[in-house]
C-alpha cells in the first residue's frame, strides 16, 4: 500500500523556509506519532526534505527521490524513477511517502491511504499539500490527540 503521511494546518500549509527543519511549527506529539508509524517501515522522501532532516532516520529503510546521479554516501537508497518504484508497493508491501510538497503533489493520485495530522494554530510558510478531494478520499478514522487531530483517509476511486 502506498501511504502518505503528512502534518498540515487548516490551510494545507506543510512547510516554511524559516522554520526548524523546514517545519512551520514544532509539535513533539506529532513527531512521536510519525516515529511510531514509520518505525521499521520503508519511507520515501524528496531530496530537499532529506537535506532538511540532515540524515537517514534510524530503524527505517529510507529511499530518497532525486534526478541527480551523484548522491553518494547518504546511507540511503536513491530513486530516479518515482512512478516505477511505486508500482512495487501497490499491493502487498507498504511504503510511507514523507514529503515534501513536490513529492506529495506527484503521489496523491497514487496513494491508497492518507495519514494526516491537522495542527491547530496560525502559521506562515511557503509549502502546501494539495487539496484532498472528498470524492476521491473518504475519512475512515478521526482521533483527537492532545495537541492535534489525526485523520486517516482511504482512496475510494
Ligand atoms: N509537514 C510535513 O508533514 C512535511 C513533510 C515533509 C516535508 N515538508 C516540507 O516540504 C518542503 C519541501 O518540499 P519541496 O517540494 O521543496 O521538496 P521535496 O519534495 O522534499 O524535494 C524535491 C526534490 O525531490 C526530487 N524529486 C521530486 N520528484 C522527483 C521525481 N519524480 N523524480 C526524481 N526526483 C524527484 C528532486 O531532487 P533533485 O533536485 O535532487 O533532482 C526535487 O528537487 C519543506 O518546507 C519541508 O519542511 C513538510
């Protein structure tokens, strides 16, 4: 299954060039949720998000998408062909798409599941998640966490 995991505000904001590690907020509970969800899983992210994090996250298989062929010594697998790679994950195996904006944009139509943390508050930034269309994704779970709302969506067409 192709699963997107993302944190956004009420306006679909996901990133800020001014923020720590590119994030508009710091939410420890959401970081813990991200860790618990992706631990021992395969995760995929764009080259810019990877550079913002600065290193492969421990105990996860990390795949970085980049058009460049010279990313060496990253301690992570590099993928140059996103669509072909994702074909391997359409059925039995799981992959968690972890951003950023350009990767979410390209994968939303392919994703089976969305795991969305809605962060309350007002923030500024420059990177956005695409609109989640109600005729394409159905909310199947909503959990009120202490500091954010967690929603899971399944693709319906
Ligand atoms: N709130 C959240 O949950 C969350 C999660 C992750 C990221 N973010 C935010 O998202 C922002 C970064 O997003 P972004 O769009 O600027 O960058 P990005 O998606 O992280 O990375 C873009 C790079 O990925 C590579 N890439 C993308 N599509 C590709 C494809 N089809 N084939 C090969 N390579 C491909 C390219 O790398 P090359 O240039 O090397 O070719 C491209 O420059 C930051 O603000 C970050 O904080 C937020």
